[in-house]
């Protein structure tokens, strides 16, 4: 059974890498580290983000390390700002030490989606932010968030379209409605 679990994990990591290659581009650059199947990536987010308690200091790119733990996918991957790219975004979902607070994790979630959610917080997208004091990773950033939410150029700090690997999103078309007879 143990060999089967290792084989499954290896296959999933290989599939995740193939999906990540499709996400790789100008906005999000993904570089695998080590040997395949990759368990660590350097991710460069070319996204403007706030890095100080007042919206006066911005950074055009944030470099992070994605580390996949041995128990993946049951255990959550970790995304943290690389030392050379500190400080982290001044955001309620980023710990001051540089680790991203991901909210929730399901073992069915892909690394592409996980990284996409992270990019949304670097972009200061309010849809991907839980700014409640009791939920904040950086409690000091809650007041900043609430004072600046919706201010043009602050929250969100960058509005460029993020890449997705879904080139064709299926749509639903209603072709007719049948009403039951009473």
C-alpha cells in the first residue's frame, strides 16, 4: 500500500507540474526547483502590491517559494516570500514573517488554483480576502484594509488579468423550460 501511495503522489505531482507550465507566463513565472517530481517552486508574481502600512510603498514583483510537504495532498503546501523579496505584502492574509495565510484547503484543490488564490491576495482582490480581525494573519493590516478598500490604485493594488489554464469555460444554455402540469 505504501508504494501505491508514493506512486499516486508522484503521479499527482507530475500532473500538477504539467498544469503549472500552462500557467507560466509574464504575470506569474513558475520555476521548478530540485528534481522531478517537483516539491518546490520559485514563483515570481509580477503584480503591483502594497508593502507598507500606508499606501505609499509598492513593489512591482513578489518572489515566493512554494513548498509541497511530504503528506501532500492531505497536508497543505506552503507559500512564503523569498528572503530577497521581503517584506511581504501588507495584507491581512499575509503573516508579517512572509507566509501566505491561504484560508481553507481541500486535497482536491490544484496547485494552479492555490497559486491563483495567492496571486489574488498579492493583487489585493477583496473577493479573496477575509478582513475580519479574528481571521487575519496580519491583524495590524485590518485597519489599513478597511480604510483603503475600494480606493483606486490601493485596493485592488493591481488590476491586470491573471492567467488561467481554462481557455474555454463551459457555459450553460437554457434551451427550453417545461412546466409541470398541475
